[in-house]
C-alpha cells in the first residue's frame, strides 16, 4: 500500500542561514533533524513525501533541503511533492491586519489535492525516533483509520526549562478520549515532573503531533475550517488558530472520531530552548556510535 509522509515546514524562517533551528545540523555530516525523520519514514515503508512550505521560501528550501532529499527519494522509489500554506487560502476574507498563520489545521489542508493515501503528519523540527513511524505505518496499512503516536512524558522533557505537553487520556482499548494541554512541565530532582508545583506522572503518554490519518479526514478537516472561520475568526480575527489537536479533540468529544494511541518508547528530541541544541547533537552522536544510524544516513535503505 502507498503511504505518505506529510511534513509541516511552513514555519521555517524566510531567511536561511544561521539561527534557524529547523536547519541546525545535528551531526558531523551536516544532516538536520528532518533528514532523520525522512529516513525513518522511508525505512518504515512510507513512499511519498509531501513538504508543506510557504511560497516565499520555495527556492531557498529546495536549495538547502528539497533538492537533496528529492535525489535521495528518487533512488528509493519515493515520490516528493510540495504544497504551499498561504494565509489567503481561506473560506472567507482575510481580516484586516491579520499576519499570523492559521495553524496546523490549515497547513494540512494545503496538501488535500496531493494526498490520495493514508498519511502520517509530523513537525519539521522534531525528532520522533523509528518506533513511532513503524507503529503508525503498520496501523494504517492494516486498515486503521486514525491513530497517534503516544510518547512517554519523561522521554520528551527538556533539561533547560518548562515545556507544554498534551497529556493523553485513553479508554481500556487505548482509544484516545481527551488530550489535556499541560503547560510549564519541568523535571524535578527525583526524576519526576511537575507543572506549576503539581506533580505530573512521568509515565503518562503525550501527543507530540505525530498523527496517522486517511484522505477521508481531509474532507472533515475542510468542513471544520469553514465552521472555524464562521465562528472563531469572527470572535478573534487576529489570533484565532485552527489546530489539529484541538479539532480532533472536538471530534472525540462529539463522538465523531476514534483515535488509537500507539505507545512509542523512543525519546523525542526538539530544540525548544537554545541550550537544547548541544544536548540534541550529543544524542545523535550517541545514536551514530551505537549503530542506530549510519554516518552515510540513507545508505542502509
């Protein structure tokens, strides 16, 4: 079965060069986090890569990332497409003065015309590990409709400050019932975690925006965007955002969707704080030394 990797990369800065965290090399060969995600997705069986970017960064994106990835993908029978998130691509008029992007829901909708297969959605600048890609791919090719990789909270925390995480509530069959956004989660001295002084279970599963979905969902997402535009944008024209986790949460609450949570024990890496960069690079160095990856990253596919 054909399956698609959908990468949300529209948030990459328009000026390429130093200081853009998505483009920070994490190994000596100059690979960025996105390279590792693409590697892991292809290894798991995904054979179509779609980049969601902005039109104004297309040339630079292809020069820095896209052309290299396209060359690698073509040698592994993997196709590549680009779609563009545009603030004007909306079911109504752009509110005067609005410059803020519309969020992940609108980003995914930008890919509606090129996605014809089950797909996985990820952030461009997050490292998810191999296990999540394999679990989501297996679930989708075996007929599953909607799923989410659930990361163990302690594997997603930063040593350098508080983070916001969506803590998952599930039923006895591991179906998602609710995602509780919890802010300012910090590590404690006893290997625990707390949020604003309240203890949080470090073994809780959390959402890191790694969703497995089908093309049918895009129709529902599109209808939801129209409704969002009629209601939320009227209330808050400058800041309202259409976010995938919020929308899925609403569908769960209304009993209109079922999402299976697939536990992954891999460590998630991201560069929330500038100080995280050194730790992330150290982690990739360790994975390369332990043979999790080869220095010539795509040679083993």
